[in-house]
C-alpha cells in the first residue's frame, strides 16, 4: 500500500470519476480514494468496481472518502483524515461537478437565474478551488505532485465563438462558464506550482453519457475517463498547463 501512488478523485462514486478510478486502480500502481459526499455511495461504488469482471480491480486498492465539495467543513475533515491516515497525497483529481438542466423560473415558483448560476459555481468552481487549497499541503508532501481538473471543451472561448456548432456559445451558457473559470484556476496553479515540481492539467472528456446530462451524451464515459487519466498520469510535456482531449490540446 505504501509503495502505491495515493490518488483522490472527487465525485468518484459515479460517472466519469467512477471510470477514472477504475482505470487508475486497475493498473495495480495506485491506491484510489473514492471521494463522495455520501460515503455509503462511495462504499457501494467500490463493491461494484470489485465485482466488475470486465476490468480487474482489487477492493484493497480503493478506499471511500466522504467529501462534500460544497462544504468547507467537510473538505477540511476529509483533508484531516487523509493527513492522519496517510500523511500525504500524491495526486488530486478535482472531478466533482453539476450541470443542471433547469431554466430560471419566470416567477417566484422556482430557482432564479442567480440561484442557478450560484449552485453551478459553488460546486464546479468554488468547490474545486477550496478542495485544492485544503489538500495542497498534503500534495507538497507527496512524491507525484500532480493536480488535475475535469473541464470541458465547452470552456473554450475559441470554439464557443464559432456559430452553428455544438460548441457555440448559444449552448449551455451557465455550465460552460464555470469550466472556463475552472481552466483559469488550473492555469494559476500550473504556473505558480511549476517551480515546486508540480504537473497541473485539465481534461476535456467529451460529451459522455452520465447522470450529469441525463445520459444524453453520445460518448461512452469509459472513453471519456481515459482523458481524465491522461491528465493525471500523462507526460508533463503533453498535459501541463493545457486542457487535453482525445483530439489533442483544446484551444483556449
């Protein structure tokens, strides 16, 4: 256990985080902390991963970790637990995120536009920033010094400026704006931590069928998770300070 790279994946009980954790653990070189706001869901995910005969994963390489990225106290408690249990963290993958399909209510019967923006930014941006800050002291003690973020090709301003495409800024304005902001946070850490030997990256998994979008995506999340894994363990020259996808580096 001590010789294996210790990785925390937030939002790992389902979707892209689940399959990224599976692929990382399947190498036998990593011990993965399955981050989830509901620890029972993390435990269930581990049971399911261990029972999946299609990809061999040992339950001993997976550990549940309760962490709600919308709660500073939960984040602090998770960081303290990792410190007391392991004394360090090698890799952090900020993967937890939301993408509500709900529009602002025209009256007071539902959430306002401000409420919808706030909920997205709380999870997708503020949550990732606070988690990174809380675990940074442990990452500095780790051997790998890797930090990654699950982003989206929708974050690209260059692609968003092109009309009549899936990437046009006409589509998904709230969700995509959070990922653009997240990319700036990633770049901040990439530049400020590079002198300490860190590798910092973002990943564009593509439009995958997950609970995030009501399983409407056209891409298998197992394939999308490969981009998350690439951002976590890929060569520095290929992933540092950029957003990677299966088509290469995504333009800003």
